[in-house]
C-alpha cells in the first residue's frame, strides 16, 4: 500500500472510530469553549456550569492562545484533549464595522474556523459545535429562512465577508463529518443580545448600540436620538441565555442536522425595537431616523421548525431580555467592566 493510500485508509478508520465514540454533553468529561470571554462564550459557561458542574471546562484568552495560528491551536488541543469543542470565537460587529473592515472579518473568521475544526479532527475531539450566524442566508431569502435556502442567491453586501467566513466554517464541519464520520455540526443563531455584550460606539450590534445611545442621551439631557436607516427592516432577536440553552440541547442530541437555525421565531422592525429600548431606558426625548444610512437586509427571520421539532423553544421575551441587558450595561459601567472594544 503506497503512502497516500495508507494515509487515506488511516483517516477513514480514525473517522469511523471517532463516530462510534462521539458523545453527548452529559457523557463528556471536558469541553473547550473557544471565545469564552465573549457574550456567547460567557453564556455557555454559565449554562454548562449550572447544568453539568462535573464537566471540566477548558478556556484560553487571546493572550494565551492565538486562534489565527494553526500551530498554536494544535498545541493547545493536543495538550488539553477536550472531549467536546464549542466554537463561539469570532470577530463580530454591526453594519459599520462589517462595511469598514471586510478584509479583517473574512480573514480572521476563516482562520478561526479552519484552525479549530482541523485541530479537533487531528487530535480526536469527539464532538464539535460551530456557531455561525443568520447572515449566512441570502439577502432575498424566503421568510422565514429555512436551512436549505443557503447559497440559493446572493448575500447581503454589507456583511458578505463575515457571512462567507461563517458559511466556510459550516461547510468545514459538514464535509469533515461526511468524509470522516466525526460528529461536527453547526448552529446558526439569529441576532443575539444580553449580558456581556459589546457596547462600542461604532462597531457594536443594534441592541447594545441603541442601549448605549439612549442611555447617554438620557444622562446628558439630549432632546433627540438618531437611529441609522429608515427603521423599516425587521429583525429577530434571541437572548444569549436562550442561545446557550439551545446549544446544550443540541449537544445532547445524538444525531443533529449538519446545521440548524437557532432563533425565537418572531421579529420586530428596527423602529419598534428603538421604541422598546427607549421605554426600557426611560428616555423622554424624540426619536428620528437617518435615512442616508444603510438599512441592510430588509428582513431576517429564521425558520426554527427543525429546532422546535427537536424539543426546544426560546423562553425569554424581548422586553424582559432588554430590561436585563440594560441592567447589566449599567452595572458594567459602574464597575468599569463594560466591553466597548
């Protein structure tokens, strides 16, 4: 048997054995959360600690592990040998950040996905859950967006770079699973918010951006708050603790789909959202819209029928979640721990 065929045979055998050994979270002894300092990673740690305190958690800060380096990722996984990996690490941002730094978004997110997925395969991680985004679906996708509309038409241009990188991560998991029999799968969350969000003045997502904007307007006594766009686009929002619960539900599933949508199943317009945030913050001034700014995709509502069929539904209403997020924001400001990067 020549070297190439021998290598191929060894990979097939290893893939088959890994498939036999793949486990549910309740059976895992250790789990690596990539991106534990982010909003999603923090929620995952809270959920796992509460429900599976017996599971050992592996984490690493950016200073401890460069996810853009295959060699560094390989060394970390070889040393820690986790049973399960959740890839929550990503370079994220809103329309402004995605439009301003597209090369950074596509490069960093491609490298994170490729390095972690390949290292997981090379060092025998039994299960990988890769977290993507609802922006992977086409700009003109049917609403609500089913999983099978992926790659059916062009993406939204304002976040194309990020979306392509997330599609690549999803496809990596799908094809490693197909070729090697490993249980690598993906979840596509809708727009997320909650404790630990990033409140950067320009690069944050819409909910933290609005919370900060209305809070500062209230503190400074401004008469008006301006929101980007027309206010007409519709968006779905999922509390990050609901996401974490959904991820744990997936990790307990024996044979999940290659990728599945994670959302709450209903949406609001940006105007409605702005009014909700205004009420949550207690701002008494006026609200206006800068129609010279881009709206982005007209609507992004996920079809969550597959996830519901697996026995999971989101539990936290938007108004309740916004109040919790605002309370967390104020607390983080007082303690000087607010993420504004």
